[in-house]
C-alpha cells in the first residue's frame, strides 16, 4: 500500500496494524488514535477502525494499545484478519 493510500485511509478513520506488535507499531497506533481525538469535530470520524493482521508481539505494547482504545472518546472497532 502506498503512503498516499495509507494517509487517505487514516484520514477516514481506518488504520492497519500488520506484523509483529512492538513498541514502534504500538506507538504508531496510539499516536494516530490520540491525533484523531484532537482534530476539529468537523473533520473527526464518528468511529475509528483498526484492521489487525498480526501473529502476536510484545504484551506490554499490546496492552498500551488496548488502554488507549478504552480511554478514547471516539469508539474504536477492531478487525482481525489473517
């Protein structure tokens, strides 16, 4: 997927988490969720969607993602694939 398509999806409230979950991938998801909560209401999606295709990863980093999802004001839907 090109960066242009990734940016378009992210602006629509759709993010992919592909591969091993580590500090870098967790921070990417967490920062995106936080950013989406801070943008103006007129541009804010009603829901966020995270598409996950992962064989697993670091448990602490995974819990950091889960904690952020629980605390966000925008509902987050997760979809497991693979």
